[in-house]
């Protein structure tokens, strides 16, 4: 687990953030006093859609093509130069090894060349701290619901680096369930936006799907059985748009109910009043609406990053790197490692 910081005060420094953990190349400039100065993102979705999912080798090669032009772009937008940088932050893990190596290599090389610190950042910590970029950030402590393609976790957060796992998925993460279910329904890649769009025209309640582990008595998740239930249901329906839309709505309703009930149970158990929702699935409109409605009834407040910062991005990495600068930073010596498998806690 990353070392806990005693303070989250950000020093007045300019930091370049680099994100290349999977299929999006993100770069950003963050200043400790002036905030986010510029950011840019290139998505590889169109390239990978042809294959029905991310192809790691293609992802790595595309990061190589994009990272330096995007860096030049944001430096120009912010009227800055490399010489103005005080530190570099890059995603060290988890993620695809080849993709991580691109960002880590560029970050460490820049740090060495400029004689400034190069800081490896945990990808999930970037997501978790992203709501702190907003004008009305949550105060510590809070409960965080991290929901993305590879992770579904509930955490108690008492400070930067002070994280306690309350519950996690036992199999497919929520984002994985969206992608796999979309593939079952012939919706293509990426699955989350495709299912959400189709579910908008679905009839609520026409189909009833299971809510896995809803009454398990703990805060863990399981979504693989839900995917199997969708497959069984789809086999007995005509391959027409309306039945598929109704199935998509039923699937999304099930996911939303489980996530919302477990998240509010985490608030109840911890006695906290603030919930942070981060990660790609956090952009889901129905999830946001469901959480807002349930939280309002019980006096809780829900915080999100902007929609553009729900998916992978350089801004969250720059910010997380800035938060860790005083504790972790060392002079850049060109050495670096990546951690494709890296638990945030433990």
C-alpha cells in the first residue's frame, strides 16, 4: 500500500501527469496553487472496437505515437515549457505491462533529463482522488466506491494513502460485467456506454434479473452470475431491438441496485456521511441517479469527478502525484519499474 501522507496540502509546484495504463493516453499539467492548467486525452476505443476488446500490443504502440505530441500540446496551451516543470507523475500500475512501460519510460526519462523527481502513481489512487479536483471537494474521511472495468471496491478513506478495504468483487468487476454482457447481446465494445444507451429505451420491470449478494451481510460484490442470467434470458427472446433494450435495462437496474445498496450500507457501517464515486462506471447516469436518490433520503452526500475525469486521464495522475510529492519524490535517476498487478491496500 502507498505510504500514508500526514497532510494533503499541495505544494506550489507544476507537475506533468502521464496516464498509459490501458487504452487511453492522457497527459495533464497541474499546479499546486493554480489548479489544473491543461489536459489532453486520446482514446483508442475506435482502434480496439474492431477486435471486440483491447489488444495490448496495439495499445502500447499507440501510446508511443501519442504521448509526446499530447505533451507538447498541453505545454503550449498552458504557455509552459519542460524547464518549468517541478516533477513528473506517471501511472506505475496496475494495468497492461507494455502500456505502463511507455508512460513510465517517458516519465522517468524526462525526470532524469530535467533533474526533477519522477513519481510512480497507483492508477486506482488517481481515480479515488479525482473528485478532489472539483470546486466542492469532499473532506476526509469518506467512503469511496471505485467502479471501473477491472475493479469494484468499497473503501474507507481517512487521508491520502490511508485506505481500508470494506468490500470488493469476488469475480467480475462491474465494468467487466458491462463489457461481457454487451458482447452477449451483440452490442460490441466498449460495453458500458453501449448497454447504457440501449437501456434508455428499455421497459423497466419487464424482466427481472438476480441481485447477486444483495443480502449477503457483507460489502462484497459478485457479478458473474448476473452475466449468466442475461445469457439464459437472451436465448429465449427474439433478436429484436426492444427485447434487447428491456434486457439491457434489467441488467443495468440490477447492477445499480447492488452498487447503491452496498455503498449506502458502507456509510451506515462506518458512520460517515460522504460518498465518493470514481472510475469509468461512475459516469453511468442511472447509477448516479440511483445513488443520489437513496443518499438524499438518509442525509448523505455523494461526490463525483467531472464526467471527463471518470475514465482514465492524466489529470488524476498529475493531481495524485502532486499530493504525494513531498513524501515520495526523489531526484530523477532514470530508473523505473511498473507494477501490472498492484493492490491499493495490503
